[in-house]
C-alpha cells in the first residue's frame, strides 16, 4: 500500500512540473515519461499510470464541445467562445458540432461539466415529471 501512496505523490509532483504558464506543456510531459522509462525507479509503472490519469483529466477539463441543432452564426459562436474562456480560462480548446436530435438550444460540455439547455432535455424533464 505504501507504493501506491508514494506513486500518487510522485505522479502529482511530475504533473505539477509539467505545467508552464498555468497550462500543461506537452513537451514537458513527454520528457517526464521518457525520464521515467529510462530510469525505471521502483513502482514506475504505477507512477506512469497515475500520471496518465492526471494528464487525461487535465486535457478533458481544457476541452469544450458545443452542440446545437443547427449551425451557429459566427457572432453567436464568438459570444459562446468568450463566455467559455471567461469561465474556464484562455487555454480551453472549443469545438462546435451539429446534433439535430437536440431539436433546439445548446449543449455545452467542458470536462465533466455539462450545461444542457436543449429542447430535447427540457422535454425529457417534462416527461419525467409526469
């Protein structure tokens, strides 16, 4: 059990060291993984596994997906982009997609946060209330 706690601690230290200007630096992550792979300290596989999980969670938190039933006009895309970057910081990458099943409204997912203002969700809530 001691190895697990130590691996978690070392992975967090490596993860913090992989940040530059408040954002995760891909090159630093690659260097950390290469260093671990060549040195192979005790429990390095678990450290790599935990580091991978931290990087994966960070990438998900800095990725936004905006879905709408119809293509959004450029001015609305700019407003949505501005609001997402205001709330989550400038390092967020945003992708826009169409999903006709939404019927109308927007569905925005940033990491594990989900903002669903679609007509489909409202209809589902109305159906559940009966």
